C-alpha cells in the first residue's frame, strides 16, 4: 500500500515514508435527506475531536447552522475569511487587504478573550501564533476556509483549544478532523453585498486610524477602490503605505491629526501645539516599500527569479513567494538537515537546495510543484547554466559533477582539482565553467566536452565572478583580486586583498569586492576607482542594477552610483543588507531583522530626502543657523536646520567663520522628570530629555529595550506635566535638542538625524 507524501514535506528516495492516514468521522443523514439538523454539529462540538469541519456550499444556511451551534459555547471566537476585494495593482501593503483583515479579526478575538488593552495588529501569521497561545479550552470558528495555507495558519490552535473550520472542500481539513456535512446552497438564496462609500474626509481618516490603525484603513481602501476607483484613493493608499510604521501604535486622535497633516499635506487639520516634520524621517523605508514578508525563523538564504522569490530559514523551511503581493505560493519543509543555500531555476521548474547534516554535505535537486527529489549530488558549491538546463556541484575532493536538471542524468564528472572546490562560475552563454580550489588553481572547463581549457595558479580563491559580457573572470580571496581573460588565459593581480572577502560582484565595466575592514572596493577594469565606506561583515551581500548603474551594499544597506562612487538619494535607509535584485531591476529584496522587505526601485527620491540623514549620529550641536553632528567614526557634518540640507565642512554664516574646531559636541545634562511623566512611560527607557529655551516645554525621547515597539518623542507642558504631543521617533534614539529659538526640535541616534518643527498657539 502506498501513500502520497504529506503536502509541504519533502520526501527523499530510499527513505520509507510514513503512512499518511486521514481519519474521517462523518455525520450524515440517510441518502434521501439533503439537510441535517444542528444536533449533528452539537455532537461533534461536544465530543473529543479537536478539529471539526463543517463542509458545504457557502451561504446563509451554512453560516446560520454554525452560529446556532456556537451560541451554546460562551466566549467562542469567530473569524471570517472573506474573499479578497479586487485590489488594483498599486494597492501594495505590508500585508494584502485580505491578510490585514484577518489580522484585525484575530486581534478582536484576543481582546474578547483577554479583555486587555489595545493590541497593535502585526502580520497575520504572528497574530495567529499569539491566538494559539491563548487557546486553552476555547472554541474558535474559522468561516470561509478556501486554501491549505489558511488551515495551516490555525494548526497550532487545536493543540489546546477546539477548532471549527467551515469550508466548501473536505480535502482541506487536517488529519483526524471530524466532518459534518452542511446544507446545500439551494437552502437559502445568497444576497450580494455592497461596499459602503469610503469617507475621504480627513476627520474620518483620523477616526479610522484611531480605531484599528493603518491595516484597517488598507482594507477600507481596497474595498472602496472596487466600488469607486477615484484617483484620490491612489494617493492616499500610497502615502499610508509609505508611512504605515509611523501610524503604528498611535491611537490619540490629536496625534494622528498631526501625522495625517504632515504626511498627507492636509491643511487645517492640526491645532497647535503639535510637531511637524522638517524633512522626511530617516529611519523609515519611505515610498520605496512594497512589501514586508515575515520569516518565522532566522533567514538563511534569499534567491529571486523572473516571477518569484525563494527564502530558506533556520527551521529548514523553504518558501516560494509572489514578492509583489507578499503571498506564499509553496512551502517545503526538510527534516534532519540544515539548509545552507538556494539556487532556483530561471523558470522555477526546479530548485537546488544546499544541505548539510552531521555526516555530509550535498545539493538536493527538487521539483517544487510535485515535491519530488530528482536526486542528491555530493558537494556544497553550486552553479547552474543560465537557461537552467544543467547544474554543477563541486565537492570536497576537487571533483565537479554536472547533471541535466530535467532527467538528473550526469553529463560530466570533472576531476578539476586536487583539493576542495571553493567557488564556481559559469560563462554568460553557458559554454564554460570556472572552478577554484584549495590546491591554489583556477581552472576553466568546456561544459559540453568536459575538457580543460585553461589552468592558472591563483592562491586562496574564495569567490569567482564573471563579467556579464563574458570577457573576463574575476578571482578573489585574502591574497588578492585577479582578472583572468578566459579566451587567452592571462592572469593579472589588480589588488593585494587583505582580510576576509565576504562577496564579489561583476558589472559590465566594474568589479566590486567586499573585504572586512576595508569596505567595498570598486574597480574600473584593473584600476581601483572608489572605496565605498561600508562596514563589511558576514551579513554583507552585493546586489546591483541589471544595467550596472548602481550597487547596493553595507550593513545597514546603502546604494551607490558605480560610476561616481557617490551615495544615491531617496533610497530606503532602514534595511540591514541587500540580498537580490529582480531580473528587470524594478525591485530589490533586502534583509530586515528576521524578515525580508521588497523595495520599489522605480520610485523617485522624496523631496528633502538625504541618504546621509540615516547615518548614525553620536552627538549634535545646534547653532542659530546650523547643526553639527558627530558620527561614530569621528566625522563632523554641518546641516541647514530649516530643511536638513548638507552644508560644507568650512562655512561662513552671518559673517562668522565656522570650522570644526568651533563646534562644541558636549552633551546636555538630562532634565529632571516629574514622577507623573515617568509613570506615563511605563517600562519604556528614557533615551534623552530637553527643555525648550522658554522653559515651558519638556521633550522626552524613549524606547522599549525588549519589545519591538517604535521609539517615541513626547512633548509635555512642564507647568502641569500633561502630554501635549507625540510622534514616532528614529530607531536607536540617543538624545534630543531644541533649536536656540525653540521652534525646532532635533533627534539623533543609531537611526540618524531627524528634525521637527514645534508649532505653538
């Protein structure tokens, strides 16, 4: 007797699969009856099964049957998975409108059960995990289940609670579920629903934000667009998408009014006192953010193809994503191994997974559609043909095996080196394969015949990169950077190297090498043109535009012009490191915390956005018409406090010559805080305080040391210790300072420099 592998589990040849038995306990009337009564469902709900499935066509009859039965269980939670509204292409959000609505329903259920304060909506999968943690002895109804992913989201709930899944397809139910058959769709007519008109009034926007935050407004916008595609909705959605992080956690209507006025440019909405931006916040993703994809465990690898993004995490889970929509298409889970890398086919027809166990390392070739393992190749260094027709794997003995990816037939076994293979690279036309080994050589082999073309002595090579035109091959390691002509077999060392090389990338006219302790070295041919001041470590990945016009590097990530070596403005500042660029160059996948963000590379720079605003600042001094910041490395920069423009290092203002020697970077002593103000901050840590020049206003900068909450800037009236204004603040806040005239307030820290205007009555 055979059985299919459980969906999502990868089965390896030679390993006996566990029998996948699905036990169905079905409650039916006799065949002549098309309906059942609620006693059938009652019996299932009061029995021992943890998961009950109510299966039948959608409609009021099915819902009414479930609601009647659930009324006998006080405190039961109810979540409805409604079909997603037909959102337009521009409606990108950290979650889809459907996922945002699901998150909100989970949050409401948690409020019902816990009776606690407001919970900020997070990603739907994380919210579902929190729901499972509160499941003890409770009943949860999930109506409108349509996909296996939706069922999987609530799997953990049934461990300690009871789960009623209402669906049209019995095949979606998990193993061991009890099935109760519902009434046919003809029992009651289904009346269409109509969306209510969207309230574009600023006061209505603030009210919706105050109720349940930006995700709720995202759902409203998608539904409103389906009813009335007004251009104003496009503007509002894009702006809210860009500023979602700043609305998170803010629920006072007065503060929201200030945020909406500052972000959406709606005048007459704010009454002083209030804070307004002087220039765009430095620590946010800005309008370039398309999607934030939550990774359950630590991110191990990211790879992109024309239509997909693939991720692997520390839990040996591989996911295929629609990167622009943020939807998971497939999920594969491997058991007993660690994933060290991914290489998908250009058309996603196969994926090569680099694996390591306690005994050995290998590369598994998997068909993601069927989850069939085509074969396991020993080795841990991988490269593939540009068209995906063959896969090459180098092993510890210096051999390279080339396999046909469709049939898994071994095309070549190349005894390339006498020691371990350290790197592989393929010609743009797939005609030759370059390999580097610990024997101190780089060899070029004809893939079709398996015959050697070139052998060159190049010691300690850890990375190889090929010019997109195929004219040269770069080989680099701790002992230097070499340029090799594959046609003539010449080798030239262009840099002595030094330190650990973490990545190597080649453009049409340039080569970039990321050395720890040296930054990113940018070569034009054989000449070192620029050294990018990037902190290089094991997180560093180099990603570049398809046309080679820019390169993303650093930790945190910065984007540089490859021709001039100058930072490009307008790109997001809060990402940890770049990972991969879409083949058409329209978006970039980057690493943030344990998540992946998809960034729009076509968005123009926001007016006033300066990429250096996001650089860490340790101290700040404010003059009448200038600001001076001190970076961790000792660099001092001058700024115009009115708009954040960079000023020259030696400048003359109001007839006074100002140089670096004139800048006093001593910090100001913290203000004494009233007990009521300290209590207002709860368990948040105070990062800095500042008293306005007239002594009336107290600025308090705080953050939470453990929980993932945004830093905050709060302004208090010193005479009464009452809160006057609140604003989200930069990440890693260090301190704050008023301008000499009291109309400006400046924050600094790890997240950079940010300026506010203080508007008083």
